[in-house]
């Protein structure tokens, strides 16, 4: 009787170390994440929160340093049989996510103390979600993409409901869980259809296998549509945006600030990897789908933001509109379009996170204070924060020479060059509309209110908000350096 032999590829120590090196920023942060879990269990309650916060910041800093070192001195390549990569595209997002994590931990400390929430568990959830984001950026397989997506999502489902005594927070977590599961099902079904058409889950191999495939293949078209719908849910793009305002308003403000930037950046990394990297020959099909989503997002986001009285909801609709702007760069494609996407996502971190971070200072033991009227007299209560809030709002509106102006300029220029002039004209018109509600936020900031007690900020919050403001100004005055880095990272096709 003859037995079939199974050929197992050799996998020595040298290959294992090489693969680990490619994903070393993720491996580094994962090690600190596990250490933080053990510390949270072993250290007494009174000392636990500060220790876990320090472990989180240290781990994020080490991971950030590892990503920068690999960007400067190492060569990106595939790892684990093309399941992941350590190319410049992945490293660019690693730097973004780690920077966002450090800012989040810094802003969260005083907020969690005021709200009486457990700090250790919160930082562990943030670390878990950042690891999921980094996996998404490094993924070169549909399987790895889905694993990163679920790790990111599950951690944020829990974080959204972290205020256990707040009914709105519990409602936000439930809505996010239900809608997020719905979106994940769309993505997974779409991936299954693409796998059925190509016979592989490796994104570069999908591009090779389907290079000569007919664009009328119903499996491929349905797969693209289903993945596009799921991706639109994840980036909070209209008409799949319904969950965003409610979840943003109900979740604790540091979670909202983190989600508004991190999930959007991770989802765009996923879109670019899968669509531009894996399905370039179907570009006309997915570009048409994304163009519709972009146009709808800009119109719905900007018009709905006008009527909002809650700053959380206003920035939620603003984020929907911003997703539409970024989609212009994705649709344009090429070096210019993708570099504009990376540039805008990086500077959006400082603009949008900084605005939310100022709102965290208003929170009290009874809950968040996110009404526009709560900003009344901010210039008398804390003048530096009023100035920084002004910088963030003007940057989001795209006033020159702010960083938001150059971000939109690069996106719109790429869109016109790619022939999507009609979409850019719509984006410019909607940007003009957005000026109204961004300036509307600043009216109570610079007007006198009956409440004028000083607004105090912790050292860590002050540093995080100040750094966000400084980078919002410097990267606007000197946009070239970051744009060059974005151009180096604008290669989602693998090593």
C-alpha cells in the first residue's frame, strides 16, 4: 500500500527571523500588549492605571522607533508566505497609528480619572485596536486583512461601551457591534467571491491571476460591490454612514477621537491594498462605485453637519465628508493620488484628534459636555486651548496656509489630473459649505459666556493638544517633507 507524501516547505531560523523582522513594529507592540495584560492583573489597583499607561506609551514609542528605523535602513519584503509585508506603505501607517496611540493615551488619563473609569483596561483595548490597524496596513492576503479588521473592530466595540453607567455609551456599543458585524459580513462574502474567481487569497497573486479575466465576470463584480459596501461602512462613508453620529456621540470622547482617525486610516489602507493592489484591472468598476460613495459622502456629511448642536455629532458628519475627500485620491490612483491619500490621512490625525481632545477637557464626573454652548467663553477660561481649537477648525475647513488646505489641494489636483473634474468641483463647493459650520464652532469659543471658571488641563493633555496644534501649523507651512514621505509610501502593490 502506497501512502501519499506531503511536501512541507522548509522554514529555517533565518527565514523565521527575516519574517519577524518584516513585521517587527507589530511584534514589538504585541509584546508590550501582552506585558500590559499581565501587569494589569498582577499590580495592585492603586498603582495599576499609571503603570499600564506607561507600558502602553513605552510600547507605542518602541514600535514607532522600530518603524522609523526600518523605513530608513531596512528593505521591505513579503513575510509568512506572502501573508504580510513590511514595505513602506505599511511602515507609513505604522508611524501614523503609533503616533495616534501615544496622543490617545496622553489625553485619556485625566478624562478617565474624572469619569471614574478603569484606566488599565482602557489602554489595553487601545493597544489591541492599534495592533489590528497595523495588521491591516501590512496585510497582503485577504485572510490577514480580515483578521486585522476583526481585531480592530472587537476592541473598539468594547471601548465604545466603556462608560458602563452611561446608557448612551451602551447604546453606541450595541449599534457599533450590530452594524460592524453587518459590514464585516459584506466584506467576508465579497472576499469569498473574489477567492472563487481567482483561486487565491494572496492579494498580489489575485492581481496576477485576474490580469486577463473578463470584467463582466459576475463573481468578480459582485465581490467588488460587496467589499465596497463593507469598506464604505468602515470609513463612515455615505450612504452607509448611519451608525457614525450615534456611536461618536455615545462613546467616551477619547474613544471617539481615536476612532475618528484610526478606523478611517486603517480602512483606507485596506481599500488601497485590496482594490488598487489586488484588482487594478477592475479599476473602472470600483472607481465608479467609489465615485458615487465619495459624492454622496461630501453632500450628506456637509449638509447634515450644518444643523448639529453637539460637537461630537458635528465632527462625525464632518468625518463623513472628509472620507469623501480622501476617496477622490483613491479613485485618482497613481503615485500622486495615493501620496495625497497618505498625506491627508496623516495630517487629519492632528486636525481632527486635536479638536476632539479639546472637548475632553470639558468633561466632568457626570459625563461628557459636547454641546457647542459648552465651549462658551473658552478664550477666557483657557486662552491657549481657544487658540488651538481655532487652528484645528480652520485646518479642517481648509483655510490657507493650514495643513488642511494643502491636504485638499493635493487630493483635488490628483482628481483633476485623473479626469474626475466633476467630483473635484463638487468637493470644492462642499468645502465652501463646510466653512459655515467650522466657523460656527468658533463663535462661542471667542464670545463671552456667563460661566467663566478656569478650564484646567493636565500636563499630558496639554502636551498632546499642543503637539497636535504645532504639527497642524508646521506641516502646513512646510508640507514638502511629509509629501515626499507619502510618495515613498504610496506603493500598495507589495515589495
